[in-house]
């Protein structure tokens, strides 16, 4: 074990620690707590001025989680579970950020976090198998282990639209929203993008703006968020049932305690089908996609969900021609992350809201006064880019990670992210990627997923230390088999049928690989636990530095 690092802002910019963690979101904070508890020295670098990761940056109006608050929260400390009071079924961004700040204070985490500090380089010293980590503030830290907790949805995608820089009005990206908020009152606003972020923000912006133009390229499936305030009685019942809730979540497909209907959507009566979807509709959140076990496996089962959804949505849109443009036709429901909303479709009934179908009339350019499609010019005072992320790999690839033989992680991932279990990359010993490609990642509850991963990493470190082994490293053959296994499992579902960011399809030139492990959170947890129990098969445990 090495000395504690110097806190950020002190003169000592060089240090040696056991572990460097990149990112202070849900995963980074837990990494720090868990590994510190194991007696390791840990230094966390975070580009933002505060903790929270995605919940620090994504402050757009309407930002809210689509997993229930009671489940989208840490499980590692039962006192924390009992003392924190979520006020709503689905927490808003400010409440989640307040929770994370509470956690940072309660567990005294800030003293080992360097804020406003971006990691620029991580270079392996092959002789010592230690990593030299450099930051944009001049830190040079030697670490035995590196944990990438940068988040799969943290590298904002700015679309390459001609003239974007020439726009004279305000430009915002949902993932970099001003902390002081934005007042759209009386303004002509354009929103580009109708994914989860756009769909959450649009109803709120519509209430303020004089005129809102929604520039939609691809329509999306969205279900009502189903948010309600939590009363004391509900909260008490949730807290009393926490242990069972967590147990079910860890075994489940997506990290929440709700189980799908036990039968195929095609084997139940019409009434049971309707009632099952109705219950999920009432529950709100993303689990509408998982009402039946085969909903994302066969198109026939999927069609039952899609038809239910379409009926519900058409019923709330006044103009059938507008509804036609808002209803997706190019992918199965749930094959892209389903969105959740607060009166999104009803927003298009407002007089001050216009839907612009970019499939029929694509964007040509932006100029100082607004946006040109092939059909019209739209004068705008403000432009909101709800254009998503270079997901899963984008933030990792911004780091210059250099492994064995001077090979960068970007070179290793040129054909797509190759990992073993999502955790290890051959040629990059003692480097762990958290909740990214090759893991359930964004298909699961990211809080429990982060805990699962970091407990595994902490145990792996303890395993090494018990044997005085310097390093663990994923084997090439194991990674190749895992990538093939992930691809095979994805191909057995409908998921690759959508041009989604799961596949990298939203970023021009990105290799088209289905990145998350689709086999389910519980199944994945068993796989990685079995690997650990078998002495980390598929990994080389280096017993000395020459191995
Ligand atoms: O990003 P997206 P997001 N011209 O990539 C459009 C999580 N999340 O930030 O589909 C015109 O989904 C693009 O169009 P198309 C959640 O996992 C969760 O909304 O490429 N349009 C699309 O409509 C989610 O899935 C929560 O044709 C352009 C939109 O921009 C993930 O984050 C809330 C364009 C991008 O949608 C990402 O969601 C928010 C262009 N040049 C986010 N480029 C909750 O927990 C892009 N688009 C509820």
C-alpha cells in the first residue's frame, strides 16, 4: 500500500497511489469508498467542479431518471438506504445530484477527489506494470490500478451541421446545460433531437417559448414517466422491503425488482396481454420494454407491445397527420432505449409547437438567424441540441490510454470495443472499465451495476494482494470469445435491428458493433462471479513483473 495522495490544488503534483479512478459519478464515488475501505490509497480525478457525473452535467428542464428512485440508489450501506428520503417515484436531476452530494459528504469522499481536473494520459510502464496518469493540471500520478468510471453517456455529440457556429442566438446542448438554467420566455426556440433528452425537455420548453420548432429526424417510442410524489407510507414500505427488493434486482434482467410476465406475449389471452401492458404503462419508466420475456426476441411478440403503444399514443394526439410523423416505423419498440415523458405527445397539440419532419425536409444549414431545411427557413432565438452522445466508448477514447508495446486503447478498439467481461482489455493490465461495452451497461440500473463491477474489481485486487501478484490481465482468446458471445446474444434479439447508439450508429464512421451485453444483469452477475470463483479464468494473473 502507498501513501495517501496530496489533495488537489496543493503543490505536490506527483504521487504514488494504489488506484486512480477517472470520474466522480455513481461509479467513481463508490470505487473510492469501496477501495478505501479495503485499505487502498485512491485518487479520483473529475473534470467537473462537483460530484455527480452525468447528473452533474445534464441539467436540462425535465431531466429525471427513468428507473425508480428507490432502486436507482446505492445498496452498499443499509443505513444510507434508510436515512435518505426520495420525494418522488422517479427522481429529478436536482434530487439525484443532492443525493450524490450527500453520499460524498457522508462518506468523506471529497478529500481524495481532484475536481476540475481532466485526465489526459494513462501510460503503462511495462517494467513495473504501473500506470503513469497525467492530467491537464500537471498532475503526474503513478498508480498500480486504474479504474475508468467515465460513464457510457458522457461525451456529448455535437452534430456536424453546416453553419452551426455562425448562429447568432443562444446554443445549448442538453448534456451541458447552464447551471443557472435558461429562460425561454417569449423566444423562438428550435430543438434538434427527439431521443430521451429531447423528449423530456420539449414539454417544458414548450410551456415557456413563444414558438417551439421540434426538428425530428427519427421518431421515438416514449411512454409516460408515471411519476408520482412518494408519501411517508410508501417510503416506509419501500424501506422495509429493501433487502428483498435488492435481491430481486440483482437477479433480474435490468437491475430492478420487477419481473416480466412468466409467459410469452403470444401465449396469453388478449385480456391478459392488455392488462399486462396496462400495468407497465401505469408503472411508468423503461420497463414497458420488458413486460414479456420475448418482447425483444420475436417481432410477433414485439408487435403486440407496439400496437398497444400506438393505440395509446394516437389517442392523445389531436392531428392524425402529426401522429403519423411521431409514430416510429423503422424499428421494433424497445430496440432503441425507450424514452419516458411527461406529456410529450400532447405537447404537439399546442398552438406554439410545430413538428418539422427532417426525413421529408432535411436540414441544409444553420445561419445567423436560424435554420434552413430543404423546404423553409426557421427564424430562431435559441437552439437546443438534444443530439445525444458518442456513447459507451466516446469518453474512454478521449483519454490517451497506452498499454503494452505502446499500443493505445483506441488502436485496440479500432474495430469496436473488445473486452473480456466488459472489465478487462488484453494488453492493458490492471485497468478496469466500469459499466461500459461488453457489460450490461446502459441496459441495466447503472447504480447497482457500478456496485457489482466495483465489488468484483475490489475482490480481484484482494485476490492479487493475497498472492503478492502484481497484476491481472485479460487474455486475448478470452476477450475474443466474449466479444463473439456478446454479438451472438445480441443477434438472438431484435436489438440490432434499430440504428441505435447501442450500435454506434449515431456517430458517422464508428464501427457498428452491438456494445452492451444483452443477456441480462442477473445472468451477467453470475458469469463474472463464476469467473472470480474459478480463480479468474480468462485472465492472466501475473506472479512477477516479467510474466
Ligand atoms: O440522445 P439520443 P439522448 N440532425 O442519441 C438526433 C440516456 N438518457 O441524449 O435518431 C438531426 O437518444 C437523433 O436523431 P436520429 C438514455 O439511455 C436517459 O436523447 O439519429 N437530428 C436523436 O433523435 C438515452 O437513450 C434519460 O435520427 C440529429 C437525438 O438527436 C441516452 O441517454 C434521459 C442529428 C439524439 O438522441 C441518450 O439520449 C436522457 C442531426 N445531425 C438520456 N444528430 C432518462 O433517464 C442527432 N440527432 C430518462
